[in-house]
C-alpha cells in the first residue's frame, strides 16, 4: 500500500518577484488541516474582508516558494493574479482529490489522458 502524499511541488505560471528582484516560481504546498481552514476565520483581516481568507490560507499551506521557506501573507498578497488563481485551483485539487493528476479528454482524438496540473505553470 502506498503512503499518503502530503506535499505537492508546483511551478507558478509567472512567479513571485521579491524585493531584491529575484523571481521565485517553484514551490511546495502541503495538504491542509482542519485548523488551516478554521484559524484564518479568527484573523481581523479576514473579518474585515472575507476575500482575504484565501491569502491567509495559502500562506499557511505553502511551505516553500523558490528560496523562501517561511511563506507569509506578504508573499501571497504580491503574487500576480494568474499565480493566485493557479494556487487556488491547486489547493482545491490536492485537498479534494489528494493528487495533482487530472483526467482530461484530448480534443483531437477523444482519448483519455492524465495531466499533472502542478506543472502547467511552466
């Protein structure tokens, strides 16, 4: 029996540019716990703006972004919107399905193909 995969590598479509101008595209996201989804609800930023929930949540579950090993809301706030949308899709996929693999149908031959969405960013 295979073990439970709890961490998933990804590549952002555009990448996070830090204050020094360094581009960070590759990262790691872990599975969320119940506390990861509950704790942000206590945050005053979320109470003031429910849309901020995703920022806090992603900062809790992204364990690495390039050379950054302590990802904070600051990094998530400064992502390009395409990267934020990518991470939201990845979060849903790994936490609902436990995998980054998705079955898709080829539009040309109608064959079923398995695609790893974690690498679609690059």
